[in-house]
C-alpha cells in the first residue's frame, strides 16, 4: 500500500475530499515521527510498537572495490507487531 492508497481509502470511508485526507495522513505521520524522536517509543495498542534503536558505528567494505569505510553511529526505527497480527497470520 502506498500513501496515496491510504489517502484514497480515507477519503472514501469518511466522505472527505482528497486534500483534507492528505492533510490528515501527513499530520498523523508527522506526529508519529515527532513522538518517536522525542520519547524513543510509541505503542499503538492492537497494532504494535515502534521503537528507536541506536546502531554503533562500524567499518564496511565495498565488495566491488574492496575499500573499507567507516559508517557513523546512527538510529533506526524498529517495529514489533502486536499479538493480534500473530493470531491472524496466514500460512
């Protein structure tokens, strides 16, 4: 699913024009991002947990040239789905 699909679905479900639905989606993701950066974690009951993780810097090697470079410390967002997803898994 793309962001435009989400906007389309919201506009149909709630009878919103696409501009309003887009503003809602943009605001929602902006707020999620701000909370994760500020608090390091956000829990959406019944959906899952987004958590900010720190990765240590390390040396990596370009397989084509063999040159090693150092990648600085960085952060990434990890997602752990709720148990409801596990109950509804197919296959």
